[in-house]
C-alpha cells in the first residue's frame, strides 16, 4: 500500500489544498479558508504564515474589515471590491517600468520586490498601508545582514515615494523605516612585493591564450579599474598616442550596461605597466570580431563575468602562498600605492571614478607617513619658545656644598 507523501511542517492556520496554499481563520463566528495565488514552496508557506499572523493581529484588535479581506485575498469573490483603489502591486510595476538604472540593478530590485514585498502587499490598497504594518513586516524577516535589509528597503521606499509624489497618499509610511548601521569591509590591499609575486607567477605560468588573464590582472593592478569596467573595454577605447583608456560601460553578471557604476565617463591614464599588458594582449584578442579587449580563451567570446578570472586569481594566490583576498583588492592596491607615492587624492579619485571625499575617507590610513610629520611640524612651529621651555626638563643651578 502506497504511503501518502508527507506534508511539510505548516504554520498555524495554513494548509495545503489541491496544490495551493490556504489561509484559515475565524471572523465574526464564521470560518474562512482562502487560497493564495502562490505555489506551495517552503518559502511561500512561511509567507502565508506571516500573512495569517497579520490577519489574526487585526482580528484580535477588532479592526479587520472587508477592505482588509480584499487586500489580502484579491482573487476572492466573497465581497465586492473597490475598483477605483490603486494597489501596491500596480504601483510597484509602474515604478519598475520607469526606473533609469542598469539592467542588473533593475533585476535585483525585481527580485527583492517579489521575494519580500509583493507576497504580503501586492493586493493591498496603497492608501491602507500604515507605518506600523511595514515595521512589523520588516522586523519579521530574518535578514542575513544589515546591508541586505537596507538594500531591500530601497525598492519599497521607491514605490511609496511614487505614491506620495502622485498624491495618492498624504504621507509616506516607509519614510520612517530607518536603515541599520553596518560595518563596511575595509580595503585589504596587497603590498608591492605581493603584487610583483602574483603578476610574475602569472606571466611565467599562464601560457598560450591563458596569458589573457595575466594581462587582465596586470591591467587591474596598474589602473585601479573595476572588474566590470575592464570586461566592458573595447580596443577602440584605448588611445595609444595619449596613453588613456576611455571608461564608459560596465559588464556585470552577463549584462553589458552602457554606463558605469557611478554613471560617469572618465579617461584612465595608462602607465608603462598597463600599456605593456595591453601590448601583450593585442596579438591575442585584437582581431576578435566583438572588438572587446578581454576574450575567453575557451569560447572565443567576450568574458561576461568575473568567474573565469576569479578561478585564475585563486590559483595564482595558492601557488605563491599569499593570503587570499578578493580580486577587487587590486583596485585598492592601486589607490594605496599611488597615495603613498605622493599622488593627490584628486588624481586618484579621477582614476578610480570616485569622489575626492570618498578617496580621503576610505584610504585615509594610507595617507600618513611623511604627511604626519609635516602636520606635526606645522603645529610645533606655532609653539613659542616660552611654551617649549615650559615643557623642557629644568636643570637646577649648582650650589656650594656646606662643610
């Protein structure tokens, strides 16, 4: 006799019926068992449990109405619906349709909306959603980190900002949701000696078309470009005569975006090491029909993500015995090397595509050494002779001994 498949653990008031999730509750002495338009996955079952908890909370307060019912169960035909109401889901779609961001950013926002905010809010009248509900919803999610939580609030706030600007709501309930502080990962640059060990090993061991990766990391170390910017480079972006590379696109997660991370075009100065890497690379990829600088040796197509370079990077670090750090630290290495060599923060900022404030904030630790001494000397020069004597050791006058 065949056994029935075991059902997953279900939250109170949630059941599965004909491959759909049903939420069960009592209201005004009547039992309700309403289906949700969600497949019965473990995550959706947990969402249904949270939704049922919200409904029970409203029932316990005695404020649950047919308006709430229609918002939680928009597909139900139990009660007449207000056809004039504008739902959160409608505004979320309008907000997404009019976003002017990169394709990758838009995809991330869509994932966040579908994962966290659409299940409980899609069918809700935008005017009925209160700050207290949003706060409970946010606090009820087990966030992996403060940064994940803060990022997830961006599209939520965007939808309510649109509703406020369209004068659909008198105040924005999401505006009072505060970001949590999170500790940013500090730069972890390589020393000059480590840089030379890594690149020397790559030049010696990456042969044939694999030398593309040696050129890639040589260029990364000596330009400070973001990986996404390097992967988007075309040979037409290289000005050999003046020694600059035009940075105006980004290749990330398989998508080519016609804008950089900060939406600014810049010209990156190429030093001798960077130009050497490009000259070594030219015979390997210049003739490729794509026009791109970095081509995958295995496929002959442009490299579209940092996965393949990442594998070569990890192998090189293992071989030379250097502590593993993300390849993005090539960018930090460039910034710290040049700062310690005396380059101005303004020049570094232009090379990196950052603001001067960000450069001085992020890399302040590497702007010390000679500058520290110079700053102390400035202060010392303002201290008068009398003040200096005051802090000098006093030598007692000699006296004749008493016989």
